């Protein structure tokens, strides 16, 4: 049973308790009025020295006093019951209010989490795009390097500026070799230098 249904049942109980209290309170007012009338009559009979009527009225007064006391106790009991029911309903309303406030707070947190997650998704997509672009560049570099190794002079002449930058970012060793001017070793150069030049070719 949810809190709203419990609250409705509790509210109905409070209304019933209040109705009973009002009914008993009305009975109490009737008993109080009859008791007062009987007291006034007893005073009149006493002043008139009407002993028979005074005795009869006194017996009636005792009976009304008992009813008055009973009605008063019943009203007090119903009033306590009504107050208890009302306190229970107030407590339930407080609990429901706290639940609603917690729900609103959780909704706010959820909205913030959704915004954060959306931001994270954007970052992930950006990283994925960068990774994919990096993989494409890597594959292109590998292809250029293969072509370069197959025919260094030809590939260096065929490269457009973008591909040349791409290949240089991958390795500068081969372009360093290409950029070196090719010279035939002179007869005066030591054999070791000549051999080194031949090996570098």
C-alpha cells in the first residue's frame, strides 16, 4: 500500500473520529444543560419548601449528574482519540512531504548526471574520432614508407606537401638521407670514407 492510499485512509479515520467527537460533544452539551436546569429547579423547590418535588428533583439530579459525568468522560476520550488520529495523519503528511522533497532532489541529481554523461559521451566520441584519424594517418604513413623504401627518389618527387609532412612526422631518417647531396668520393679521400658513402647509398 502506497503512502497516498495510507494517507487517504488516515484522513477518513480522522474525519470519522471528528464526527464521533462532535456527536459526543453535542450529547455532553445536552447533559450539561439538563443538569443545570435540574439544579435551578432544586433551588426553586428549596425556596418554596416543596419537599416532595425537591426529593423527586434531587433523584433526577443524581441521575443527570451520572449522565453528565459519563458524557464528559466520553467526550474527553473521543477528543484524545481524535487528536491521536490527527497526529498520525500529520506525521504521514510530513513523511510524504519528505519523500517528495527527496524525489525532487534525486530528479535534480539525475538531470545533472545526465548532463555529465552527455559531456562524457562527447569526449569519448572526440577521442574515438582522433583515434580513428590517427589510425588512418598511421596506415597512410606505412604505405608511404613502403613506397619510399621501394623507390626513394621516385617517391620523394611524387609526394605532395601534405604527404611529405606526414611521412616526415613518421621518420626523418630517410629524408635526411635524401636531403644529403650526392657526391662521388675524390681519389684523395680515405678509403674508409669512400666505403662509408657507398654503404650509406
